[in-house]
C-alpha cells in the first residue's frame, strides 16, 4: 500500500502528561471514527509510515486523546507530534457506509452566509490530506474549497444545500 492510497483522519498535536498519550485533531468527517478503529497508519512529515494499534482514546471537546500501544512516555509521544493518522480508503468507505455519512453532495446548492446563491457542488475529491469540494459558480467559473469546519458553515442534507464561509478573496479570483 502506498501513502497515496491512504486518507487522513486526524493530525497529531502534542503529548499529554507523561504516559505517552497525545492529542489529535480529527478531520471534519472523522470525529466519530475512533470508536470503530483499532489500528491506524501514522504518516510522519518526512513520509515515513508506521502501522500502529490504538490502545485507548478519549474525546475531549473537539480534540481526542489517544494512546498508541508501545508509546509509554512523553519523549516517545513527542516523536509523533505533527504526524497524520491515516486509514486505507476502503476502511473509511466502510466506516462512512455503516454510519450513513457517505451521502453524495454533488449538485448541492452553495450559498454564502449572507444567503447569496453562488453555484452548485460539481464534485468532491480527496487530496490525501482532506476532502475538497469543487464548486461551479452561476457564471460558470470553478473553484475548490477544503471541506473543513473553517469554510463549511452549515450543510443541510434535507434541502441539499451548503452554506460556506470562503477565505477572503477566493471568489474574486474567479
């Protein structure tokens, strides 16, 4: 399996305490996945990869604390800092399917937070770091937006619409 075949589910921040626990920030779609997984790929900034077992996890607000089997102190946990937790795409597809989260959003209407319709979702793809939505504007231009809480203000599945808060200047560039 290659790194390109993996999808990021979280980012490791800092060690917590002295027993080897670390804080992770889950990607938007994967906050609940830790209840269902026991093994994960750890991909370091230099692209080295380790396959590890999650010994335990605890949810703490937006963040999650995990303990990797074999990581027993703060210095070992510090080595994990800035690494990504990743899973194979088929494992993620199984998780999303079993939790009803893999609904297609292609064709959803896209609004700004001031209720201005700007276009529709053309397609969604994963760049191995996160989900990206391609939005086709009413004028026919296209722009990409990461599917993260920072930019997706609200998603209404019933009315098939998304309200976005794009970075300043993004729409001006099209």
